[in-house]
């Protein structure tokens, strides 16, 4: 005697007919990226800026989660763990570019 499984009969009944399946997306991501690049060049789309960063102290290696300002750059930061002041090198743009987990918003927008 052959046992029938309710799930297998349901799965067989719910299959779409041939020719009505999901079509593979061949060049859709590439087209979307091209449209976004064109809109960004024309000034209609802006790149997103992530304002949260983790500053790592070069002296004690402690991390401090900070929110970056959009209107001014931070040139020095006081570490809460070792009570030292961090200053960036002259070739770096700001404290976040030198010691942060991501660059400042100004550099993120330039990318």
C-alpha cells in the first residue's frame, strides 16, 4: 500500500505553469547603478552619509562611539579612558579621518 503525503500533493498543485516563472535579472542591478550615477552627477540624487563613527584612542586603544557633525570638523578629541587629547596629523583632514572607523561626512560625500 502506497502512502501519500499531503505536503507533496500541495507542492505539486502550487507550482506555476511553464513559462510563468520568475525571470532571471540579468542586467537590472547594472542599469540601476547607472541610473543612480547619472542622477547623482546631475544633482538629483545624493549619496547617503553615515554620521556615526567609533574613535579609537592611539594611546590606550579604547573605543568611543561618536556622532559626526555635518557643519564643522573636529580637530582634537579628549579620550575618556586615559584622559589624553588626540590630535590628528597635518596630512589628515580631521580626527575621524585619522582615528575613526569611517571618514568624516565631507570625505564620504566626495567618494
